[in-house]
C-alpha cells in the first residue's frame, strides 16, 4: 500500500505554503443566499469539505461582475458587501489547516439566467451550444470593465483573507469563449489567431497581478483541450500557456472540455476511468516551470501519489469524490482506505440536479452533502427498535443512518443478497463501481451493528409479532407486466432475470422498453456477444436523454454495436417468436425472436403499509416503494426516514 509520501509532501507557491498536494477544486452548490452572499448552508458545506485535510481548497465559482453571474444562487465578489461572508470561508479553511483560493468567474454566454434577462455578453454574438441563445457582443469598453472587475475582485479576495485566487479560464465560460474559435470571431485585437484570442486572459492576469502584488499566488484554470469539433488541442495550449505564466499565473489547473463537449466530459461519467485525462498535466509541464494541477475523476489517493511521483503533475484535484465521501484522505492517511465510499460518477446530485432541476447540490450516495445543516451529528435522544424492510440503496442507507444515530436496527431482505436493483444495474458495462458502492454500504451497516437478514420474505404478521418501534419500508418496486396477449410464453422473461444471470441472452432478441433498464440490458447482452438486438419503446423518443452524460455514452455504444431502436411502437401481442407492434397507426409483425425481454419499469411495492397502519405500528415508506425514482431519491428518502425517527 502506498504511504502517500509524494501526495502528502508540502508545496510552496510564492507566499502560500500548501501542506499537501490534494486539491478540492471548484464545484457549484447553489447554496448561497439569493443576493449572492454566503449563507449558513454554504459555510456548513464548505467546512465539511475542508475537514478532509486537503492542502488547497478552491471555492466554487464567484462572480466578478453583474453581467457574469451564472445563476441567482451564485456567490459574488463585485462589491465590498460580499467580503464579510467570504472572509468566514477563509477563516474556516485556516482553522482546519488548509490553504484556500477564491475562484474568480464570469459566465459570459454560458448563463441561462443572464441570457433570459438579456444581459449575457460574449466575445461575439454567437449562440451557446447548450442554450441556443445569442449574447450581445462585448465592446472594447465592456472588455476593459471586465478586466478591471477581475482585478478588484482579486484584491477583495486578498482583503477577505484568502491565500490565493484562481481565474476561471476553462469549460466554456467567458475567458474560454475569447480563446475559442467557436465563440470568438472578432476582427479587432481580441480576435484572430490563438495568440490574439488569448489577449483577454493575458490582460486579466496582468491586472490581477497589479492589484494583488508580486507575492500573492494566482492560479489559472484552463481546459488543456477544448474537446469539441474545431476546438484547440493540448498542443495548441502549449503555445500560449507560457504567455499566461509570463503575465502572472503561478499555477496552471489543467482541466478539460467545454460547454457542448460530448458526454459532459467536464464532469465525466462512469465510462471514464479515474485519472483519465491526467495525461494533459505533463503536456503543460513540458512548457512551463510552475506547479500544475491534474484533473480527471480521481477517487484514490494512491493513484494521485503515483502521478506526482512520476512528475506528471504537482497537485491532484479530487472533486466529486469529496462529495461522495469527504473522509477519503483521512481514511487513506490512517491506513483504512477500504472504508472510503468512492464516487460512482452518476452526476445525479452534483450536476444534473443543478443544471436540469435548478436545485442546490446533493450527492446521490452521500445524503449529508448539501444538507449539512439538517444532518444530525449527535445520537438520537431515545434509542428505538427499528426494522428496515428491503436492502436496496434506500433500505441500506436508512439502516446505516438509523444505526449511526444509536437505534437498534434489523434489516430484512427477501432476496439472498442485499443490493436491490442497483446490484442488477452494476452488471451493465462500466458500472462495477455501483456494485462496489453497495458492498461498502453493506460493510458500513455491519460495522454499525445492523442485523442483516437475507432470504427473509416479510409479512405483516412477522412485523406485528416483532413489535418494532418504527418500520422503514424500502420494499422497492415490482416489474410492470402489461396486459399483452402471449406475454406468458416461455421465451419471454424480465430484464432482471437477464441481469441477475438467471437467464442467458439468445439471438435474435427483442427488448420491450427503451428506458435505462432496457438500454443497459441491451448494452449488457451486446457486451456478452449478442449481435441481433432490437429495442422497442412506446414513447416517441428515448427516455434516456442524450443530454445526460451516461445517456450519451450509452446511446453511442448501442449505435456502434448495431442495436436497433424503434420508438413510438406499442407491442400488441406476442405469438411464438413473432411480435406485433403498432407504430403510427400501422401494425407490423416483427421477428422471429428467440427471446423477448420485458423492461417496462416498475411500480411501488408497499402492500404492507395498510396492515401496519391498522396495527398502529409507525412506518415510513422510502425509495421506489413510495415512488419509482433514481438512486438519489432512494438514498435521500432513506436517510430522511432515519433522521426523523
């Protein structure tokens, strides 16, 4: 096992002495007050991350100018009124022995909030790849105003007690828009070739340096590759990074991608291995002599230690891992890394919740994240006898949380092993991490003293006889079986039986249902050699969105594998190896199929509730037993049920 000597070595950057090489990079939270000031929720979330022991913590994006605010709950620093709240963040970091940098940000055209208000601006009036709305073109006066705003924001950060600032020049925001030929078609001194397009960043660095002085560290976050058609490459970036260092950058934070990059690469899905783009950092180090931060879905400090030992990077950023388990570094340092819950890169709470649902940050596998003010740290005032029925993600989370709070917990699962539907999902290609997570939850439950009973179907009589003080029903969902003629034939089975390896796939085969379960079953079977797969879906388009990172990668794989998908098709009947479907009011006979697989979703299983109510036994229904949903809904409802006993 690595002793992490390289990762834990200190590093000095100008006046800043960083105690180790672990970096917590900027991650949006949506937790601020509506006026952009720091909230109590911000501080609680921030302190929980800082307790990890990371050497350098970089704040979430903080807007330097009213025109560049990413959203109504984005933090701001374009007025002195914001200093007191931000100063509390610096104090928290220092109290826990970490150094802290404030990330300075302007969204440019990549703010739906500002685009809707008609206030967004960019280098050229070209629409965002994501939002499809044009900003107004910045005048020279606008440019000079924003340059000055970065400088005064940096000075405020210094006054607030921060150890450094980071300028956000990556991921398609304003500075990256000037750098990109896809966004910048100016004909003046801020447009043209790459060196001319870099002028805006150079001037910002120079102004920040002028404001903060020679000894105050400045980090610059860049997308080392733009990762979009017609975008810059890392070889292109090598030609301009020396300009940035000469202008004042003391650290290069080498990230990847932009808004519109395929598969949401800036928050890479599970298909990408930990450390997948760390190859970019040594490319940057070839041309500059300042510390470089490596980025790329890191979860394991031992891997980060190897990268630093090789000289590929000077520091390593752990982003989503600090949401999934902020104790990851503590566990590694203390010699029990097996206790760490590793990020599964599902993006449900950290990316999709913020972008698509316009809600504040969560983590699908760590219900504490984003709810630090609600999270009960102390044991419950009264220890109760709690029964949890069902050992899927909601039930396991509920059992762990109830036991952590001092309750006597008995967990019952009718299957022979815990895990529920997540154990099935873990069979799909690239999703082994989901199974690892379930294994860690089981281990955590055992360490907390949960009595785990598998192969035990539960009845109301058993519960009544056991006299629990509270029951958490995490009984999940059951497969929906539609009233289709012929559905009971022997060549018809559920996707669960395929994923559970009870039934082998047989070509040619038809999957009825093109939701996530149906498509992942197709992916699973294709990965195991099935060549002739057809998926039929009643909806007019796939319910698995291409806008979500895993969805994009899944569709891309299925297309490459030749999986056929038919939308707007309702199955009318099954007759031996043939299926009749109705599409656009026309019936078509399809086949022959050796196997027909049902993946039509689930409906809640909560039939015990009425009997418990009659018996007067308090209960809470969680997860799919209440309403079919994702992992995040299961774990949040499970945790909440335990917290409220």
